[in-house]
C-alpha cells in the first residue's frame, strides 16, 4: 500500500483550511446580509448628502475637531436627527464622534455636519470610566 507523501498531506490540510475559511466567510456574509443592506443604504444616503453639499467631508470635520480636541478618534457616525429634543421641526445631519484623550478621558462630540460647529459635548474622565466599570463588574470601587 502506498502512503501519501508529507507534501500531499500538507496540501490536503491546506485545502481543508481554505475551504473551511471560505465557508465561514459565506456564513458571515449571509448571516449579516440584512445589516449589510442597511449599511449600504446609509452609505448611499451619506454620499448623496455630501454630493448635494448638505454635509462637509469627514476629513474636514476631523481636522477641525482635532485642533480643539486632540486625541484618538474611536468612532464616527453620521445621522439625521431633529434640531430640537421634541423630535419636531427640521432635521439636520450630525456627525457623532467619540474620541479618547490623553489621560483616558472619553469625549463624545455632536457636530453639525453642514457647518462643522460642535453642538454638543459630553466628557467622562478616565477615573469616571474606571468607576463605572467597577460598578458594572459588581464592585463598588471603594477598595479591593
């Protein structure tokens, strides 16, 4: 009886890994198809708003924000929202930007996407974040 060569075994093993990886990718793609369609629609709406001059490019917004709030951007969203908290009146495009500043402070900025003006800001210090994590994990933060 002939034994397969070590090269044949490696090739077969590699093919199985590639096929398994491809199968995982397909399952992920089909499993998240609904979310992908939503993301594509959101992307199209944002692109149309940019082309229509309704929003400034993200690069422009981030350059402005970086001058006033230096730090590392960790998340950016572009959303339509009402100008007042009663959800009435005209809507506007808003960039919601999260950034991490030196010392661990997390800053959430709301920026008018048409003008680049900061219209809202929430800041949580690194210590506040640690306390919240302690509470979330069942510790009161009052010592070890």
